[in-house]
């Protein structure tokens, strides 16, 4: 399909709440593929949410299998999630996060260590999965985009928990 441009903060669309996808939406398959293409083209991304490409529908893709942290633990491979919602959360961990929509900074964010998630896949099947560790963090990060939240909204202190990226 297409690699789409990533919106960068402070674009106001990044702060909007996304709307649920209708079950009969014929364009959602194309949106999912655009998200996958955009994530893969970035080379370093483990996920992208529809609002990051200017589409305010509740769709995200996550795939940690190509990252060092993802290869070190169990993961589900490519997850194409329509109308995802977290059913359960347990444990906590602090993780240094980055975001294509906030390219110059990373930040320490506290997330659930383990989640149970329900979503519809691009075939229209409802799925419930459990995720832990880095994959769970990546999923939570992308789902925040659907609610108009960036990792910057989750840091405890902008002074002590946000860091300028080192560029080589």
C-alpha cells in the first residue's frame, strides 16, 4: 500500500481521541497495511498508531520481533489491532521509551509489566492475548496514541525523566 508521513508533536491531531472502527469499514485493511508499511520503512520502529499518520481511527500495529529486546523474550510477532482495549494489567516497570512523533527525546515511563488485551484482527476475528515485558510496553505505548496521549504525558518529571536523543 503506502508508507505514510509520521505526524510530529505538537501536531494537534496527536492529542485527539481516536474513534472506534465500524465492523463493516471496508477501508480498514488498507489502513492496517499502511501502518505496517510505515513501521517497517522506519527501520527502528516497533509500532505505529493510526493517529500518528493523521487517521483518527482506533488501529495500531506492533511487532517487536526485529528488535533486540523483542528477540530476548516471548512475543506474538506482527499484531494488527483494530479497536484494541486492555482488559487486565498487572505489575509495573519503568522503561525508557522513544516515539517517532517525538523524535528528539526519550523518557522514563512506568507501564504495566503484564497485560491482557482484546482486539479485532484485520480478518474480523476477535482475539484475546496476554503480553509481558517489552511487547506489553510497546502495546501500551501505541494504545496511548489512540487516547491522545504521548509518552511525555506519562513521565513523572519533565526535568528528570526526559532525555534528548544522542545523534551520531
